[in-house]
């Protein structure tokens, strides 16, 4: 009887060990599945966050492009008003200068920077547009000798190049 009990006990121990192995494998399988699902979930969150950032950036770019286009259209008007004021009597000149001043404030409030060009500056093809070249004894070839309009930048980007005449 004792031998029978020992055999039964040994069988029970083997059965418990087998169940324990099965349970360990099941737990391991569940852990793997949980890790995969966690990874998938984290990837989905990251994709959504990236999508939100892309949409926000696209909206900001569209807004900036709209501002850039409107301000670019206002710059020649400001320049024309400045030229017109030079040929008017004092009373009319003050009114035109006031309008030009208001346009310039609008440009500044919208991050438009006027970059003043100076006579004698070296011609910069990234910021200047030469509309003519004249002989000059005072300046070297390629130097700016006359300024028609200054350079205008929006957030560091040239949106309207300076119109200049250079020395030959």
C-alpha cells in the first residue's frame, strides 16, 4: 500500500508539475500578448500626436502664407505713397504721409521688416534686384549707387527685394 501511495504521490507531483509548466507558458503567452498590445497602443498614441502636430503646423503655415501675401501687396502701395507725397503741397503731403505711416505700422505689427539699403553697399542678389546699371567714378562695379525701394523681409525671408541701380 505504501508503494501504491508513493506511486500515486509521484503521479500527482508530475501532474502538478505539468500543470505548473502549462500555467507558466500561459502566463508567458499572456505577458507577450500584453506587451504587444501595449506597444500597439503606444504607437497609436504617438501617431495621433504626430498627426495633431502636422495639422497645427499646416494651419500655422497657411496663416503665415496669407499674412505674407497680404503684406507683400501692401509694400508697393507704401512705396508709391512715399513717392506721391514728394510731389504734393504741404497740406496734401501730410495726409498722404499719415496713410503711409499707418500702412508701415501695419507692416511692422505683422512682422514685416524693412531692411534699409545704403548707397555704396555691395549688390546682394539674395536681397537686391538691379533694375539698371550706370557708370560711376565714385563707386566700384557692383556697388549700389541708387535706391528705388528697400528690401522687405517676413520672419527673416525676403518677400520683396530692394530695387537698386548699380555701378558698372
